[in-house]
């Protein structure tokens, strides 16, 4: 039996999977968030991705353990039209890895102490992960966004 685990990756790998999510055929991205994209790949590259999300009309639902989110982009149209946030306390659901769910893909990554990534391409698994995400989403709190 082959076991899969997070493998060593690069910032370019994280950028590439993010770019794939910005081109989602289903026009929807679900994120379990630990840190902002800018902190991971740099502000300029993150803004390029945000423009790609906007161009493609990809809606983003993001669940975080942080009750307050500060504005993280200069792209107001992306932020106001496509982003939606929810807060869940760590004692209910602790987010330890960043997870992107879109189309038939689930990407799990972390950047501490080094960048590691696992990408699972399986439509049944991705669909199950979307269902779990949405159940948590529906039972979490709207977040305060500092603009």
C-alpha cells in the first residue's frame, strides 16, 4: 500500500496550484486558511492571482481560525465581489494546514518549518471535502473584516 504525505515543495509549486484554482471550471474555491497568500508567495504574485480570480469569476469561500481579517489586497473588486469569510474557533476545528478545494482537486500545504505540499486529484474525494467544508461553513460565524 502506498502512503501519501506532504512532500517538500517550493513557492513556485504553491503559486502553480493557486493559479490552477484561479481557473476552476466550477468557478468556486474553498479554502481552510492559515495565512494570507501574500505572506506565502509575495504580494505582487498574490495580486496577479487575485486578478486571475476576478477575470475568471472564481468565488472564494474561506474558513479561518482568526475572528478578524485585515484587508490584504489592493484589488477591491476581487475582495468585494468574490471573497467571503467565516470564522471557526480552534477548539471546534483547528486548521493546521492550508487546504484548497476546487474541481476534482484537494491541495494540502504548510510552510513551517519548510514548504510541503500534497495534491490529491480525485473527484469523489474532492466532492466529500466540499461537503465537509460547506457543513462547517454553514455552522460557523461571519467574520469581521477590517478595511
